[in-house]
C-alpha cells in the first residue's frame, strides 16, 4: 500500500472509531509505530484536525466530517457482491436494512460504476445451502440482538433445546454473535445456569430486551473465549480425504475445527478437530462416497458401522 492510500485509510479508521490507539493503527496497516507517528503528523500538516490524548490514543476533532469518499470500480463491485450475499444468506429481519444500504452505495456512485454494479447484480445468483435454515417469516431477532449488544442490555429469552427439547425462559447477558455450521449463535452469560452458554439463534422463540445493563460484557473478550472453547472441546483430531468436489463444503462447515489442509492428487486432505467422533460420524455420512477416513481407525470403524446399520435399515421390509 502506498503512503497516500495509507493516509486516507488512517483518516477513515479515525473517523470510524471514537479513539484509536497508535498500536491499533500499526497493526491494521502492518507498519511500525514510528511510521504511524509520521503519518499522523502529516495529516495534521494538511489540516486534518487529529486530536492526540496521552495514554489514550488519537481521534478526529468532534464535529469534523471527512468529505464524501469515492469508490473504485473494484470496491463498488465488492460492496455490491457483499450486499447480495448478505441479502440471500442472512436473517430476513435484515433484508430492508441491507437493501437500503445498497441503494445508498448506488446513489453515491457515478453512472458508469452504477451500471457496472447493476450488471453484477443481474448476473450473480446466491443459492441456499442445503443445510441452511430457510427464512420462515419468524419474528426478527438479529436486529434486536445487535441492539442489545451495542447497548449492553440484558435479555429475556424463551429457548428450545436441540431436537424437540423443552422450552425454558431465562435471562441472559449477550456477549457476542458468531456464525458457524450455517447457523447464527449467541454467546451469552446465562443467569439460569450461571455460566457461559452458546444459544442457536433460530431456536430462540421469544426475545425481550430488558432495561437492566449486562454487567459482564465490559471485560469479555469474544475471540479469547472462542479460542479457549475450541481448545477445550475439540481435543480429538481426524484426517479426512475429501474429493475435490466436496472439500469446499467440508472446509466451510467445519471451519472452526480446521487444523490444516493438503492438496493431493486424489483429493484434499483435511485435518479437523472435534469433541466427539460419534457426532462427526453423522456429519461424514452426508458426504457418502466423497470422503474417506485416513485416520484414526476408531472413526473409520464408527463410520463403517453406521453405514452398515443405515443399509440394513433401508433394506428391511
């Protein structure tokens, strides 16, 4: 990245946050702290009102707004593709907001770029994953959850456990959201269980944002929590040889447990972590002949036995 682009990026970074530390700018652009100090000084010299607070960080003077930013053709196309993907794969409650954002992006584009973006929209289709939940017109939840997270508000939810489990009403303190295995999940402190819990959002039947503040969110680190949970729950490893056709799905659906991958002449070898070989067996059956267990033998035997039982079940009268 050349210096002009970096200076523009630094201004955008400062505008997007209340306070930004020099260390964060350095990490974002992969530059040294000395370079950050020089860049901030250069911005000040050209009239950008950068405020420096000792021991806190940098910010733009209150009330200062950057002039409108023009997108390159590639940036505009990327935003359009992202909007299309979100509108087809996100919770239906976000559709109106996504479409409104896309319209605002289009309105800011020159005619040539707008026509280019419209051609992209007309020529790209995002199909539903066969494993993803389809929109069903249920009460919007993601928007309420995002608002609760932003305002550090507690929630009261009615939640149904996996399968046909009972519905329980509990108060939770939302700490973060994560999307994996084709579902959105809410990470929250459960006041009923007095522990951190992972709630699949499509199983939340009712949701109420409470007036009281969530007290545990101030010092909660979502990334650190996920890393700890991954290390704790995924202690078993499996080496699986996927066909090239199915490797993408395997990589995508087990992304949180992906350790490494290796391209081979006969397919793609993925090393995956799991907390249970029994649970992984059911998932592997869905790939049919497009996956082969390299090791461990225990998983190979479980898969073979499950396949035998499945064949016997369908062969019986």
